C-alpha cells in the first residue's frame, strides 16, 4: 500500500493523516457546513460517503458532478432516505477534483444480511476485516441497547443481534472503501459518515485499526448544544440543534 502522510493545520489541531473521518448527525445542517469547511481545508484526493453506494458513484461523471439538481436526479437522492442533497453537495464542491467513493449498503444487501448472512454480502474478504469474530459480551449488549434506543424501543428483541451485525457490516464497508480510496489515490482521504460509524471505540476506525494498523487516522465527532457525545473521537465539535419533530412520535 502506498501511504502518504498529509499535514494540515487547523485552529488548535494538527493533522498528519492518511484518513480523516468527519462524523455528523445526519439532519443537522451545521454539521454539514463544518464538514465542507474541513474538506476544503484538507484538500483530499478522495471523498468517501456512507450515503452513496458503489453503484451510485459509478453514475457520477464530469458532466453531472458540478450540477446539483442533475446529480441528485442521477443518484436518485430523493428516494434514498437521506436528508436533503443541499446538505451534501457543498461537501463535494469543497473538493472538486477529489475522487468520490461509495461505502453504502444497498437495500438488497441489507435484506440479504437478514435472510442469509453478512459473509454472503461481503464476499471473500469477509474474514480479513474481523467480521467472523464475536464482539465482547459487554460491547454486544451495549450495541444492542443502542440499536433499541435508536429505533425508539420499538424493535423486537430477537432482531437486535441482526441489527448489530448490519451495523458492523456498514462499519466494515466504510473502512474498506476508505482503504481502497487511499490505495487508488495516495490520499489523504476524507470520510463522511454518521457519528455512530465514526466513533473510534467501535465504528469504522476500529475496523481500520484491525485490518490496517499502520494507517494514520484522525476522527472528528459532532454533537449539538455542547451535549456529551457517545463514543471516542480525536476532536469533538458542537453546533446548535435544528428544530426537529419527535422521531418517535409515530411509535406512540
């Protein structure tokens, strides 16, 4: 693997990294503004998005990349379930020559994980990334509790283990995409993902430590209104929380 360290000065922080992971709360526009600022300062050779699949990225061309509405249409963004494309397009604009990589799990892959196995979805390199190894019991329990809370305490308990497996698979797909991006471009690589996948203690950076411990990785988490954030990060930023409806209202 070709590894190029990159030095970036930011107020109070010096990054010398191969991969910079920038977390978010998906529906907070301030978090995406900060991601765009960080990406612009980093000038990455590659951008990895949790929100895009490899199939979607294959549809991005020089002709449509700079046209927000056209690109959103090509990507089928409005049907993707992610927040407004206006949040994410400025991040792409902040690194106009960076190669874009998709790390998303498709609906079909998620369904295959439920009905078959993550090994069937991930393929021959499944074991390389540690997915065959069981989590420590305390972490498994904590992850299951986190999944239950994230789904408004409405999940059947028998689904929790599978939901954790899918979360691990998503972490691994993001880590794999970041490694491929580094190998193909030389880096640095910026990864855009949710805080849950960004956390160093059990998200995609933990997968990176397992499979490629030689890499230099810096992780930014983002919270709201200075509230404590779950997980471990190298840097934590806070922005105002947007006005949002109760996400659990439908379950009440």
